[in-house]
């Protein structure tokens, strides 16, 4: 009976532990997926800005709209405390500073949302407007990656 109790106790601890880390891993995958949505749509816009693909109003507008949707998606369950690259080495590139540098992180995020909003207005206007909005979007990605993402 004592053995069973101990075993049960260990099982409860293990379950609790693995549930927590499973939730953290799910959060990490979700945010990485969201980042890839940013990147996919930025690449569509970037291709047109550089002239590697022909400018198309509808395609550009749709990409910018998806970028803005992704930028404003509720990320509340994607960044749990303890899901940084020290606590979860090998699973994530997010540095602990992301959780300890407030309000700088929020400002970084706001710059990106503002740039995505400007792009959403510009992308369907014409190629020159799209090109004009590219720099701020790219800079806002880099502005957060430099301090908060492991190379
Ligand atoms: C407010 C901060 C912030 C902004 C803004 C931001 N990123 Fe990220 N990005 C991160 C962090 C942190 C990670 C690491 C996430 C992880 O591994 O858990 C990351 C990871 C990524 C990844 C790798 C995803 C993977 O599969 O591991 C890509 C691609 C990416 N970002 C693209 C972008 C693009 C493109 C933009 C701008 C349009 C952008 N990000 C804006 C913080 C940001």
C-alpha cells in the first residue's frame, strides 16, 4: 500500500510537471507559427517592393491585411512565464529579457502593430506607397529580434 501511495504520488507529480511543460511547448509552437505568418506575408510584400514579383493591388492588400490580423492576434496565452530559452533551452529562441524588460517589450510590439497598420493602408494604394511602408515593418521585426531573440 505504501509503495502504491508513493507511486501514485510520483505519477501525480510527473503528470503535473509534464502538463505544465506541454502547455509551454504548445505556447512556443503557437507563437513561432504566428511569427511565420508574419514572415510569409512580409515576403509577399517584400517581393513586390523589390520587383522580384509584379505588383498586384489585390495580392498586396490581402497580404497586408493578413499581416495586420496576425499582428493584432491575441497573444495572451503564447508567452507564459518560464517559456524562455534558458528554462526551455533548445525549444525556443525567446530570451528571458522578454519577460523582464517592461514596458520596452510592449513598445517594441506597438511599433510593429503601427507599421503593419500603415502597410495595410499603403499596400493597396500603389507600388510606391507599398515600398514606402516596407522599411518601418522590417525595422520593427528587427527592433524586437535584436534584444529578445537568440541568434
Ligand atoms: C515584439 C517582438 C517581436 C516582433 C515585433 C517580431 N518578432 Fe519575430 N520573434 C520574436 C521572438 C521572441 C522570437 C522567438 C520565438 C520563440 O522561439 O519562441 C521570434 C521568432 C521569429 C521567427 C522564427 C519562428 C520559428 O519558427 O522559430 C520568425 C520567422 C520571425 N520571428 C519573423 C518575424 C517577422 C517577419 C516580424 C515582423 C513582420 C517579426 N518576427 C516581429 C519576437 C518578435
